């Protein structure tokens, strides 16, 4: 049985292509059913996010299965095959396992270490499990991928630091202000970066927002959007002491907050620290504000530096993650290769034969004057019994091998007769979650 | 028996100190967890050894430099464990646990003598005085440790250095809160300690206040922390100024503890 992966991602296709082949989660049942009805495809899972569309499947025929899935991706979306074919990649065997482990561990993400992808794969797998398009192999495979991702997360620092300017600002604010849940933000001026940062702060629990803008209507509109309060630009300095975090990005040609203002504000705040972020160019906040005790001023350049350092750190951690993945691939591949008919039959025979020999030895050794003739007879008798017993399971297994769900039988036999001590602790742990 | 507990304590504090220093360099939840366990183990052994000594001697081991140092160290570790449970400030351990270890080691290097307790010390007021004084000193030690951390973190923020230590140190707000809690606990304790001390002085020497060096310096400490607390409550003193004052206060505490002997000797 082989695992194959077919898909495209931000690395191979532009967003225009990606959105064309995306599968909507609302009607995922249709493509999942169509997928496992493809000739030679036994199990299938569809992962569709804004950065990647991938299909994981099992098949006996790697080349045929891959080609059929590629065609399926085009035909399902009514696209000419040629438009998406150059963007598609496909993997099988170890490379497929490695790819999925890397994707789940967020090593293949646009921002390495971002945490969403694991949840997205879990959801995709949930659909496949719900509509029964995944079976024993993909179930085991994806649970393994989740446990690998968890290992990567706990054993490396791949996701421990902020890699966007907005997040870096939030992290920095937490280092100064501690818990953000009772903190207020002031937005001076509008700008995409400012608004994005404000959203991040609100998501991190910040309590209130004040907005000020040269055009008051704009401030009112933005304040409404954030559920905050609009402040007239002429008197914003009088309200500044109520803010713990100040985000500034006006188009003003000179500084609008000077060290004198900052001193005054800090005094009004009874020396509670205040955190200024200056996103504007030219600057809105005089650099000397940073010299005021209990006022902390950061510019976009500072935040950018943090992001760069964190990214470098992540890449170092990614190397560690790759090592973990390599270890896990070996283990999983071993399990997968046991799911073949012939090795299972051989293992089953060996197992029976082992028991037979052990019993014969026990009987013969305790039997003093046993004629050699009788020993021979004993031998052939037990072999005959063993063969008779094995005949039906063997032929059923061989027959099933021609059809679809042979791995169910194989897995059952392996477990019933304890043919291999499989490492399943980590998978079981993951299942409990 | 006391010796056994004592050596166990030293060994565990040693391991904990190394582990806390390692915590600065490495980030691992497992390491943090075991570091805290080592210290709790050390604290338990320390407490048992102190109790054992107290039962054996039939008085609280606070009567000479050796006993006091060991008790000081015990109080510091106890206070740290309390704050660590509440605020999860492992890095604070890297700053104060080594101090506790040093004090403990110093205490064992001092000469210990078995002796009859002088009658002057056989007063309940003395025990209350000594116990509370060490409790307040422990809080001031924590406050000083936090103040050093605050200044380091503030330096990183002002100079925009965001290294590994920056990531490890708690937020300014958390440190400020711990520092404030230390003050609000330490200063009242010190106040009662000084009052009970003067009552003891009256009982033992017939005068509430004899202006000996120890008493005078205790009063100076009291004024420093009173000023800090007052400034904090009325004007909102915090940050760098408060941190520096806490460090000065602690230096005076150490100076008084090590340098100033009671004029009365026993």
C-alpha cells in the first residue's frame, strides 16, 4: 500500500491559481466521495487552506493514482488540465510522509512555525473521518503527523516568538505592561499597520481603544469599528494619559509628541509605564521621549529588528525540527511496510511454526524411549494441522489483496497474532485528545 | 541528625542554584519544574533542620550570627517560593537563590558553640522581635532581587537589546507588583519587629530605646522603606527610582545585619 500526496502551495502557485482549485469546506463531502471513487484510490483526505490545496491518498498504483488525482483536481473545478499541471507537485513513499509531517509541523508554511496549519489539517482530517473517506492507513498516518507536529512544537522553539511587526509590538507591550487585559490603546492617525496592530492588541485582550485623526469623521468611523471612543485631534494630548499603549502613524511633517508632553503624561499616570509605537515616517514622536523615565518608545525599525532576529531563530529551530521528522519517518515507514499481504502471510506462518516447534520440543524431550519413526510422524501431523488451519486465512488474505480494503485484514491479523510489536503509544495519546 | 539535614540542605541548595543559573541559559519546562522541586526539597530539609535544632536547644536558633544567617537564608527561600508559586518568576530564583546559598554556607563556616542561653535573651519579646525582623529582611531581599532585575530589563528596553535574558525576565509590571507586595509586607513586619524589640529592651535593660548602633541602624532602615512606601502610595514612585531605593535599602539591611553588633554582648 502506498501513500501519495498531490497538491500545490504558495511555493508553487500564485494565489489566483490556489483559489481556483480550493475546496470549500461547506461542501467537502462531494469531492471526498468523488476522490475515493477514483479508480485505484482507496483512501483520501483533502486539505484546502488559503496557502495550499493538497490531497493525501492511498493507492496500489502510484503512477496511475497520482495521474488520476491530478486530473481530478482540474476536472472537479472545471479547469483545463494544462493550467494547473505545472503548479502541481506529487510525492510518494518516504517523500510523501516527509512532506505531510513537514506541513503539519509548519515547516512548509509561508511563515515557518505559524500555528494555524496544524488546526487546518486536523479539521480536514475530521471531514474525511466524518465522510469515511479515510481508512486505517490515513487515520494512522495523520495521527502520526499530529503527534510529530506536537513533538516539534514542544521540543523546539519554532513557534515561540513573534514574526510579524504587529505581533512583535504585542509581545513587547506584554514585557512592559504585563497582562494586557485592563490596558487601553490610543490610535493616532490611521494606517493599515496601525489598525492591524490595534486588532492584535484587542485580540490579546486589551480593554479599550481611543482613536484620533485630523479628520474627525474618520476617527469616529474607526472608533465604531473597534468599539472604541473617538477623540478630537486638537485635544488628543489631554487624553493621552488614559492610554497605556500609543500607536502613532500620522502624516504630520514634524513631531506631535515631545519629551515635555511625555513627562507630563507620565506624571498624570502616576508613573505607570506607557508604551509608544511610532510607525510614521517622518516620525510623529520625538526620539527624546524614550529618555523620559517610565516612557518606552519604539519605532517600526526596532520592531522589524525583533522580527528579523526571531525569524533567524526560527530557521535555526527548523533544523532541529527536520531531525525529529527524519526519526519519525523511519518509524512510520516501518509500520506501513508491514501492511503488505506477502510479508504478513510469511509472518503468520512463522508465528504458527514457532508455536508448533516449541510444543513438539516440549513433548519429545519429556518422552524417553520414543522411536524415531514416531517423531517423524508427529512432525508431519503437526505440520498438516498447521497448514489446514492456515489455508483459509491465507487464501482470504490473498483474495482481499486483489480488492480494496486488505489493510483492515492485515492490521487485524497482525494485532490478533501479535505479529509485530508496533509502537502505538504516541498515536493513542494523540487520539485521546 | 541536625548535621545530616544541614548537609542535605546545602547539597540541595547547591543543585538548585546551578539549576536556576542554567534556567537563564536554557528554556525547558522540565528544567524549570525540577529546579523548583529541588529548591522546595532544600527548603523542607532546611526547615526540618531548623526545627530539629530548636527542639534540641529548646530555643529558636536566632541567637548568634551562625543561627541567624541560616535563618535569614531560610526566610529568603521561603519568601521566594511564595512569590514563585504566585507569579511564576523563575528568573527571580536565579538572583536570590545564590544569595541564600551563600548565607547558608557562610553560616556553617562560622564557629558553632553549645552554650547556655544568657538570661537577657530569655524573653518572648526577643523571639517575636527576631522572627519578625528576619521575615521583613527576607521580603526586602526579594525586593532588592526584583529591583536588580527591573533595572536590567529597563536597560534592555531603553537600549533596544532584545536578547535571551530579555525574553526570560518578567514584565516590568509584574516586577513592580512583586516589589510593592514586598514593601507592603516587609515594612509593617519591620515596624512590629522594632516595637517588640524596644519592649524587649525595656524588659531586659530597663529602657525602651538605648540608641545603640543596631537600634539606630534599624531605624534608618525603617525610614528608608517608609519613604519608599510613602512615595509609592502618594506620588506613585515606581520604576527606576523605586528600584534604586530598594537596592540601597537592602545594602543598609546587610550592613546592619553583618556590621552592627548590639552594644550589649552576650
